[in-house]
C-alpha cells in the first residue's frame, strides 16, 4: 500500500514502532509540534512540499486536511510505503481516511504489548484458534502461569512504559494517563465541558468490563443523560479505550441490535479506574473473574490485530440464558471458548456449547481458558486451555 495507518490508544507504542522500522531517509514529523500543526492546517500544500515522501506523520487526526493532499501525492507516484501515519482516534480518523484514501491505505490497529511480545516471541505469534495442535504448541512455548503471576499481568496492564519497567510508579503512570486523555482526546473528540462528569462515566464504564452493556444503567450510575452516555461510549471506542464484543446471530441485522459486551482494552487502566491498588486485592476482589475475561479477550485480539487481521469475535447468548463467553468465527466454523478463574473446570463449564447446534453451522473444537496447567479433554470436542498458552 502507498499509505500505512497505525491506530490505537495513546502510549501503546505506535510512533516508537514505526520509527524503529523506518529507514534512514524517511522523515519524521509530529503534529504535536504546534508550529508544524499550524502549517499543516493553514497551508497543507506547503507542508507537503516541505516534507515530501517517504515520511512518517505522527497524530494525523489533528490535521485531516492533509489527507486529500496525501491522496494527490499517492496518485502521482503510486509507490508502496510513501506515507506512514499514526492516529490515536480510530473511528474519528477513519471517516476522513475512507473518503480520501480508499484503496490506497492499509490500516493496522495496535494494542499494548501482548504476553508473547513480553516473552520475546512476537515473531512466532499467530491468530489464536483452539485447535489441539496449536494449543499444545502454545502451552509448550508459553510456560506455566500461576494465579499470582497472572493477576500481576492483569493488574499491571500492557502499556509498554509500565509493562517493561517494574520500577515504574503504577499509580503515577495511570493517573497521568487519565489526565492526559481527558485534557487532549476528550477535548478534541467531544468538547466535553464537564471533565469531572466524564471521569465519573469512565469509572462507571470500567466497573462494567466483561459485562453486557446496559446504557440506561450506565447513564444512571454516571448521573448523565442516556444520549450523553451513548455519545461518550462512542468516544471511549473511538480512542481505543474499550472494545465492544457483538453477539453472534445467524441473521446479521439482528446481530447489530442486541446488546454488546463491554471490555476495556487495557486491564491496568481498568484496575486503576476501579480502585484496585495491588494485584492481590484485584485477584481476591469481586471483579477478578470479569477482569480475567477482559484480559483474555484483549490477548486474543492482539493475536489477530498485531498480525494485521480483523478479529472475528462474538459472544453467544440465547433467550434461554445460555451464554458462551467468546465465539471465534473463521472459515465458516464456530470455535467456542469459555474463560474461567478455575484450575479444575469440568464438563458443566462447556454444556452451553451444545446450543450452537441450532445455528446449523459447523462447529470446530473449543475449550475453557483457565488456570489448569495442562491440556485435558472435557468432551470429545473441548479441552482445558492453560492461560499460559496465551
């Protein structure tokens, strides 16, 4: 592609990654610089002359007026890798990209460091599927992950600055992150006048991670109007803070009207917002199961997004209350997964997998991602999946 766009929340490492991968002749331009930002906004044609490709433009969402000029430059040269762009506001940014750069841009979404990246195994990371051979291989390379070490990962989070530095002040990092997020992204995306009300909403949303989204309840707890809650939730989604897991239905139209499941994309930020000050209190607290589910979903997302692929993820819930935490739908096969904070799950934990038969689609192998240390059969089509395999 002539244009590469890397999107994701602040501090996940978009700029660091691209600068590391850049060849020497690629110019780096940051629109955080007020003088360069002014030039990009007021005279984009002159900006393009001053910074010809190959160029890396950081925080492109601040100057969407550059996109038509990038399109013209691409159409003149038609070479791959002319422009590398980063942006912290995916959906806000994608409107301009889809209008100006359709067919010319490759879009990659970046999250924080995955566990495999922290283990130095990023090059071998592949999109996760609960196929037995893949699960065995992942177990052998991932090592054991006990309860304490697991919740240390969950509590610490995956932002590189905090995940790579054990001496970093956790409270200070996330406190500064939230303040920066409120002052910059929220100001730009929504013109939120009452930052205290938005912070209250942010904390109420964090308390619901891993749960079905009920906007009315969320609005009531945050003391805002339902329309305001809906708008603010779209901001959390746009800026890479939350992920909305849609329900699976064979009718695509129905899939869009049912309640989504809310997941924070960084469990460290979620733990900070909900007041868990140590990994031990988080593990022993009421949110431990939901936080573990959120962490697992985020790790599986990374295995797809960091390989440049869409994540075909859904959850299942029917009118009888039968629910499956995660469905991976790939090559017309359904792969069901449960996520349990247990070292000894049983057949009871996969009983709802049978409900998929009514969908009249082929079902692949499934399993329970849990604290078991080995891969053990639960049914002919389901097994335990050690969390260390992630």
